[in-house]
């Protein structure tokens, strides 16, 4: 028999019988269970040396730690205007305190209630012969529950939050934290814009603060490839539309005056750069811009085959071979801007002109 009363040490075969005994004989609520076998453990366990008590809920465990072991568990009451403000706050504390909270459950007769538990809480999953291989760093689960949690109560005009700040049963281990949704979105946008995974990886490794590292500083190539694979499974609707358009006959696609289009956009970009301090651009934006420029440069170096001949440099000019374009790139460029006077200067002069204009 694995269950016994902590007062009279009477043993029972089931938890129900023990609860009835506690209520009828000792006139107590059956909140504490002394365990001596795996099947009799409640998930909220005291992990202090020499104490083998487990508890039905988190509140009872917190009270036990405070009263019996003099462990202070801090909590905080907060109010928010709407759900977006709450989610922003939750994201901030997860990054600041290097933790993750996941929705577990919740209900109430009066108002909607949602419970968020520390992601370290829970049982370590079994690894049978037909299950997938375990993680190198091991499971993040504790085989017990951490005291830290968030209780969200949604009222009519406000959201009330009870946040138990103190974690119990584990230390801060970055390898067991998840990449935030915000960071995943940033990586996904870079991949979608053509930034190579190696450059994304370098941008995180170059910004590591050794005194106060974050989970994002330890992003691996595997993490980035996982996000890339998820993009393939969930393509945006505009990509599906573009894919459909590409299946139309070639005759429907009109030739593009690429040279005029490029010069038009260059003039527009030059105007924006003249009025903006480039040194103040965010690193993420800088990487995206560089990625776009590299992609354009690589595309212009591609040879024009018969399948792409409809996209000429101008309406009446044939597509030039890549070698010829590179030769022209280092020579003078002749083209008018929206039908106005011709501008002729070398690639080097063009670069210096941009710098003087900024």
C-alpha cells in the first residue's frame, strides 16, 4: 500500500479512501499526501531534503514551503486593459527572467480564467522503443511542478493577473527555453526575404552578452532550418496566388522595361537615404536590406534562357549575357529618368554621388 495518513499513519489502497479518512476522522481537508511510491505522488511535490510531502494544488505547496521550510515565494497582482497588453507583458517577463509560460487549463462560473504554468512543470515523457529519440539536452520537465505560474482572469473592463514570480525545483537553464514567437517571426521574415541562414546565425552570435545571455544568443542552425521548414508548410496566400499566375501562358506576361524600373527605384531610394541617418538603422533592418541587395545582384548575374527572355532590360533591347552585363556595370550607364534628360556617370561616380547626397 502506497498511501498513508500523515497524522496516524494509517495506510490505504486508494486516494479516495485516504481523503475520506482525513475528512471524517481528523476533520481536515485532504490537501497533503505522504508518498512512498511513484503511483501515489501528487504532482506538486516538496523537494526539500527529508520531506516527502506532495500536494493537490500549487497553493498548498506554496503554503507548505513557507510554513515548514521558511522558503519565501513572491507573488504580484497586476491589472491590464486588454489581452494585447497582457501578452506584451508576458513576453517581456519571459525574456527578462529567462522563463517560459504555457497555457495549462482553467475554468470559472463567474468569469473566464486561464492558467499559465512554467514550462518546466510536468512529467518527463517515457521513451519506448517506438518513440522518437530524446533530446541531447534532455527533457525540460521536472517530474514535478514549479511554483511559478500566471492566473489570468478576464473581466468586463479589465484583466486581472496573479503572478507567482518565484520558481521552485530548477535553476535557469537556457537550453530548456523555447524561442519566442516574436523572434521566430523575425527569423521567418529574414528567410522569406532571402537572407541566408548562415548570415542570420552570425547576427545572433555576434551580439552575445557573456554577462547576461539570452535564449536567442544560442540559436543554432537547426533552429533556423526548423523555422524554414515550417515556412514551407504554411506558405502565405500571396505566394499561392503568384504560383497560380506563373502557370499562365507566357504570352500573357508583357515585357518589362527593367532598366527604367531599376533607375526609377534607385532615384526613390536615393531620396529616402538623403533624409535618413543610416547609422541609426536597426541591425535587423540593415541585414534585411543587405539580403535584398545581394539577391538582386545574384539575379542579375544569372544567364537569360529562352524561358526568361520576355523580361528584357528594355522594351526594344535584347537580354544581355551575364558577362556583358558585368562589363557594362563597370562602365557608364546611359538611361533617362521618366523620359527626362540623360544621366551618364561611371559606377564609381555613382557611388560617390550617393554618399554626397546622403
